[in-house]
């Protein structure tokens, strides 16, 4: 075999690659500045995310209440079937978001040194970035379609109806810009911070 390796550059390079890989596997390196540093970065991001989620839930409830009140003014009643459905939908969305945050926090808390924590966090962030892109692209399209095709029972009639429909489209566009230019870059920064880059 040594005689073959002396004459074959490809096999010699392959042997050197395997030797360096074996060397790297023999001495595992802790991520970044060590496990404690990684844990503190994760906890810092979790606290920031919990604060943002609390603010987001409060804002969602306030916007939902404002929508109900404005719609009540336009239509003449607040808790008709549509208003009740809106309240139920908002409650469901808040419960699902809270459950997802709780599950993610549980998975992170159970992680031990030596596990594939960084790979799991990277997958979680990649999913969040893909989901944010999806909703930032299709959300405004769907809401614009809804604003154009919705029946007068939903938005009322007259100038107030046109204003409500335009406001719906404007909010969707602002939300999309927020996702593309604030949320996605923030998620990428958080991931780089957690990876220690």
C-alpha cells in the first residue's frame, strides 16, 4: 500500500484528508467560548424574545380590539358572527404562538453539553426565516385580494368601506416591509450571535 501511495497523488491526498478528519474528531472543540458562554448567549436571546413576544401579544390584542370597535362603528354592531369569529381567531393565534414558544424553550432548556444544540437552533431559525418570508410575500397578496373581493357586509359601504379596505392593504404592506427589512435581518443577527460569529 505504501508503494501505491508513493506513486498516486489522489490516494495520498485522500489519506491526508482522512488523517486530518480523524485528528479533528479525536479532539472535540467547545463552541465559541465554551458551553457556559453559549448558554449565556442563548439565555440572553430567550429573554429578548420573551420580551418581544409579550409586546407583540399586547399589540395584537390592542389592534384586534381596535378592529372590532372600528368595524362595530361601520356595521353597527361589535359582536355579530364576524366579530365573534375574529375574537376566536385572535385567541387561537395567541394560544398557538404561546405554545410554540413554550416548546422551543423546553427543548433548549433540556439540551446538555455535547448535544447538537447549535444545529437544532440553526434549523429552528431557518424555519422561522422561511416562514417569515412566506407570510411577508403572500400575506399582502391575500389581504389585497380580500380587500378587493370582500362583500359589503364585511367592510360596510361608502367612503368608510373604501378607507377600511385601503387601510387593510396598507397594514399588510407595512407588515411585509417590517418582515423583510427588520425581522429577517434581526433573526439572522441573533443566529450569528448564538453561533459566536
